[in-house]
């Protein structure tokens, strides 16, 4: 989910700020942890017997490559970590996750 400001994140239902700002290393590690979870959960999409067309599998490959490259050239200042009902979330101005392909 994308937000327009830090206040939007703080005021979102279910968000509890863990820290208002965190170090570069903490922010990158949070992004990597979330990214790795998404990659693990989407591994099944690329199994040979998973019922997707080749076109859809290619969309998932592209998406997963974008996830792997997410920390390249990322401005690493002013991360905010949040605990949500779904686990750890991270907020950074001008940062967004790649759009997941449709099923």
C-alpha cells in the first residue's frame, strides 16, 4: 500500500510505529525480510506443474526480479518500521513495492 505522508502511515488502522526513524541498516534489513517472505510465498508460482500460462509465469519472473533488485540504488535515509496485524511493515518516502501480477 502506498501512502502520501508519514502521518498517513501512522494514522492507518492496524499500524503501530516501532520507531519513528531507523538506521540505514535496520531499514534495509526490514525491506529484505519482507522481500524474502514475498519471494518464498511466490516460489510456488514458478513450479513446472503450477497451473499458470507461460505468459503469467514470465510476469511472475519479472516481478520476482524487481523484488530482488529492490534495494539497489535505494536512498536509505529515514525509514520507518511498523508492526501490523500481518507482521512487520516498512515505510519510506518515495518507496513502493513492485506490483504483484494478477493470479
